[in-house]
C-alpha cells in the first residue's frame, strides 16, 4: 500500500511527543531504504560522508556535479526542464530554478507546501517509502494523489533520472495562506 489511510492515533501522538522507538532528531530518516541518519558524519539517505551542510542542501552548487534531468509541470501546465544535482531535494532544485514551489518550513518536514505529484508510477516506486512524518504532512496537502510526495523529501538520485513532477493547483499554508517565501 502506498499510503496508509488510517493510522493508530496513540502511536502517532507518542511519535509526535518523541516517545518510544525512533523518537528524537533525525528520526524521519531512520528505516528508509537508503540508509539512516544517526549523526552528521554518517550516511544521509545513502549519500556517505554527509555533513550538516550536505544534509541541508548547501554546498551542492558545483558546476561539475553529477546531475539528473527533472521536469516540473507548473500549475498552468508549463513544463520546465532542469538539471538537478545528485543529493539535492526537489524543493532546493525548484527554488534554484525559480519554480514556484513554496516550502514554507524550508524543508524541515513541518508543512505540506512543497507537495508535488510524481507523474510516473515506476519512478514513484523507485523512491524510498515516505515515512510516518512525511505521511502526516501529506495528509494536510491540497489535491493529494497516490503518487504525492513532499518535494523536500524527494532527493535527486541516478535511479530517478527523468523525474516528472506536477505542482498542485493550490497549497495549504496554515501559518500565512497566500504568502510565498523566497528561499535564502
């Protein structure tokens, strides 16, 4: 099953409170198919040698970096093809290419404003499964589909070269609806 429709409320509450197995900083990475994030010096979703700069997407502007092709299908149907450096999130790629993907929480997995729809089910299936924290945020997303993901959690990798992402027609920003922050 791609997404669990119903969840155990007690387990969800305990998880949010940081209780039980897997609580604390970095738990959204634990148990993913691509590795775990125990500290800044271990692997981050399969990318060995991570640092806090790498985990947050900084320092990946090397013009010689290996890239994959990504197509963003914007709200008006316009297709924008870009090159995404391996290891960078689709939220970061969108911001660097002036694509209107909000990301109100700046990729901290605290909102659903970077909701994207993966157009190809085979590519969607090649991604690591969304964890409970991402699923909780996706539950708040406008226009949720079976292949919905958060752009901050979709990381460029060779396995998803040719990725096509649609941006939903609207987002839900419960803090300031209608405000589009500029990336820093």
